């Protein structure tokens, strides 16, 4: 495994261990569809394909999470309960669910 992949995996581990538990909620993709969160999916993709080799799949996952956020936001606007923060990029995007 190259250094770039090791740094990426270590960064995801730090996020999952120390930052994510402080949030107390999952990303929009996991909130809407269930299954693994974006950080878990990206960790798996980097492990399997490498950071550079998996960049298209990683970008696709973040795009799907953004779309899930839009769907959950629409549910909120129509009276549904949605709550959380999407982990799609450097700026957390709040949403409500549940």
C-alpha cells in the first residue's frame, strides 16, 4: 500500500474514531438508504482500489449522498422529520430525519 492510501485510511480512521461519534448521526446516504456510511464506503473503496484508482467511485458516492440529502430535505419541507449532517465534503450540511 502506498503512502497516499495509508494517509487517507489513517485520516478516515481518525474521523470515524474521534469525530463521527461526537456528531451522533449518520450521513444522508446512510440515513436514507441504510447500510454503510460514506466514511465507511470510502474507506472500503480506498482499501480495495486505492485513493487514485477509486476516485470515480468515491465521487459517485458523495454525489449520491448529496442527492439523498436533497431527498431528505424535501421530506422535511413536506412535514417529514429528518435530522443529521451530510458528510459530503468539507462543509457539513444539516438535515433532519426520523
